[in-house]
């Protein structure tokens, strides 16, 4: 069962806006991660098993050593995972 109400609608709109934002997909992905975690923490959205998988995959794609820049493969993986998160968002 998905979350309902104004807070859920606002969280989904925020996440979709972050996904579509101009800028580097890695930066957008980090912002999406943070917004989703905040929505789960405050109860706006319900954490789904599939969303957990997508967020874990996104975390791996964004993982880097100190001072290391993420390259094209991380950006492409982030874009792919963000599309999956967008599809799952209505179930959260």
C-alpha cells in the first residue's frame, strides 16, 4: 500500500523534480537519496523492498574514495537507477 496525503504527494514531487533537474546526474542522485531518506524518516513515504534495493544500488554507484571524482560509469548507473526509483515512487 502506498503513502497518501499531502506530505506524500509533496515528497514524490520533490524527488521527481530532483531526478529531472539540470546538472550532473551524480549530484542529482545524492539529492534524491537525501530527500527519500528524509521522507522515509518523517513518515511521508513508506519504504518498499524494491526501493531499498534501488537505494542500495545507488549507494554503490555513488561510492567513492576521498578526493576521487566519479566518472561516466557512475553517472550512467545513477541515471539508470534514478529512472527505476521514479517508477517505484508511486508505490512508496
